[in-house]
């Protein structure tokens, strides 16, 4: 067996072949994907954790090779098909967060509440994580464009959410403040209220834009 390439499958190597790999000057990393076999709800397979672990190991091989490290991993998985569990998991995760974003889309034109901003921000963050995790399984151009749009949308949501949290903490502080401190803090609360109004108006305008529609297609 010629020892060429960035990755070797330990299960298919002889003892001598494995010894040659470790004797070479190039650093070696052994990847062992692991995961629990447990329930993940009625819509996901029991080996969801293992599927994710295998995908992460496959991505790590390329990164290790680029850094000059030779990777040893388990045998190659069968080629992915549209009905493969990994593909199904990727699209189910994206569809779940997509539905959460649609709930925000249906409220366009209505002043967002702190709760709706918070939940939309969570759904956006989770979709961005799913895109990073399953990016290699998705159409590259569409996934890259969606990731950029979601990052832009998340920044706008984050600005409003930060002001909401700050305003709530200030209200709590005002309830227990001494009269003199309360008068001083009340002036700041008014300024904060104005800033929140501006941020919310900007978010409403943004939510009606074509770019925002692309996030919830």
C-alpha cells in the first residue's frame, strides 16, 4: 500500500502500514468520532449526535492537512444522497428555525415587542449555527448569501435587544432608587427611550426590505 494522501483509514491498514505513518516526520492526528445513541424527538434519528460528530471529523481532516498534520480516521461513509440522514437533519434544523423567522415576518408593520425581538434573534442565531455546521452539505452560493443576510439581520436585532435589556434593568434600578438618584436616572431613561424608538423604527424599515425578505424567503 502506497502511503499517500492526507488521510488514512485505520481499519483498512496493516500494522506495518500504520507504523510507517507514525514513523514519518509529519505530525499525526487520530480522529475518533463519537456520539450518544439516544432519542432526539420524533423527527430525528437516534444517532443524530454521531452524525454530527462524523461530519465534524470529516471537516477537520482538511483543516489538519492544510496545517501540515496527517489525519487518521475511520472508513469512508457511503456517498450522501438526498435521503441521507445527514441531509435530512440539515434541512430539518433549517426548516425549524425558518418557521420561527416566519413568525416574525407575519408581524411586519407592527411595533416589535421585547419578547418578539428576543425570539427572532434566537431563531436567527440558531439558523446561522446550522448553516455553519451543515454548510458543506448545502448549495454553496445560496448558503453563503443567506449567511451574510442573516448576519446583517442579526446585527439589527442585536442593537434593539441590547437597548431593551438595558431599559428593563434601568426600570428595576429606578424602583429602588432614592428620590434624588431617581430624578437623575429618569432623565437618562427618557434619552434611552428615544434611542429605543429610533432603533425600533429602523428595525421596522429593515424588516420590510427585500434583503430581509431574502432571510425568510
